[in-house]
C-alpha cells in the first residue's frame, strides 16, 4: 500500500531547509520501501509537500491497528535544527479462508429418525476466524437451530455437530442447503453454502 504524509510550512515568510523524513514501525511488520527515509531540500513559506511512500506488510503480520512512527527533522535559515514526531495508525488485514467437509446427507433417511452430521471446519487462511456457525435449511429435516463452532485459529479446525430430526409426514426426494458463516477480526461476515439432498422413506 501507499502512505501519504502532507507537510505544510505555516510560516508566512520563512522557508525550512534540509528536511529529513523518516518512517518506521516498532514490530518491523510494516516495512517502508528503501530505508524508510526521504530528503527534501526546501519547503517555502506557506507551501505544502506530500511524501508518498510505498509500504509492504510481512506475510504473518498481526491483524489489527499498527503504529507507524513518523519523524521530520529540518533547519531554519540560520541552520538551527528542529524535530517533530507523530504516530500514524495503519490497519492491517489478512486474507481469511475456510474449507470444510462432512456437509453431506445420507442417500436415504427414515421418518422420525435423527441424522447426525459432523462438519469439519478448517481455517486455511492467515487470520483467525470468529463466530463460525452452521445453519440448515433442508426440506423435511429440522435442525433445532444453528450449530456453533466459535473461534478457529489459523491452521486449526473445529467440528460443528448437528442432529437433524426427520419429519414424521414428509416422504420422497428432498433438498436444501447447509450454510456456513464466519467473521474476520473486523466483523466482516463471509458465507459458504453447500447444496444437499436425500430421500425420506416412510417409517414402517
């Protein structure tokens, strides 16, 4: 990404000279290009200078708000040195990715039976997943609510277990969806859906 910092010389008559700009991050997880420094010879009175610097994030950077340390060193016309510091806050996000298996119904089920599903949810992304849950919308099968898996750290997995009650009156081919929802660290919601089907046989 690009970080842009604007500097304005607010003096109405005096310019500033020999300006050195520096940008760094304590954790070294956000790295400005080059040495993270920029030299500017002069900013005249009332003028503005904008420093646009490319920054890169290491692949395993912590998700959340990072603090960039900005320093501006300069001199007046008499060579007197000055220094200003500021903290810039930058939000770091990592891609989220979830894979799953076990979201499949038996070929046949019987009225009033209970079908147990164990859906394995695997975090294959670079950020922790939050509020992971599984919902069911399947004709003739009642889930009794969502199945929660909660938080899944990176490279780990959890199992969402559901007991689906087969209707006592419905028979024949039925279909529906299994929906998996989860959030990233910034409460953005993601969804995955799996279509399922089965055959409900009459209870003898």
